[in-house]
């Protein structure tokens, strides 16, 4: 029984190993270059919009985050803001459908917990990580 368990564990570990490359493991630098160029292009486009590339979410993926000029302004609908109209960082969020007043979000980041406000009513609270 012990041997069977050891064999099963070894097989499971082997299944987690990456597949060898078809070319014997050689890396083509020409294939890696477009990825670097894309990141540079994305960073340049982000900067042109006034944003910064920042690690976002649980995976800490680099994303363009733009600060909004109307951040913190009172609102009752997302149409009144550059981003969303949100109720953030409150002890208890308003229940969905209840009358609510929010604030224009600070940045374009979609991560965190928040309640959006549309047509003066709270939407369901979501947490994005």
C-alpha cells in the first residue's frame, strides 16, 4: 500500500512538470522580443492617458491605472463621473436597491470591494481581487 501511494505521488509530481520544447529547449529571442515591445507600447499608451503601470489584483499583473480628476465628488450615477459612482470603504454597505449617494472613484482600478450607485440606487456590493 505504501509503495502504491509513493508511485501515485511520483506520478502526480511528474504531471506538474512543464512539457519540453519541441526544439530541444532552445529559446528563440526573436519570439520574446514582441512581448517586451508590447509591454513598452502598453506603458507608453498608459502614460499618454496620464496613467501609471501598477501591479493590480491578486496576481499582481501590471495594468494601467489612471487617476480621475473628479475623484471624491458626490454622485448618484456613474454617468456623473469619469469612472464609477461608488460607495467604498464603509463599515456596512447599503443594501442593493436602497437609495444611495456615492463618490466618483479615485482611479480606474477595478480591484477591491465596493458598491456602485446607478440612478440613485445602490447595486450589489462586489469584491474583485
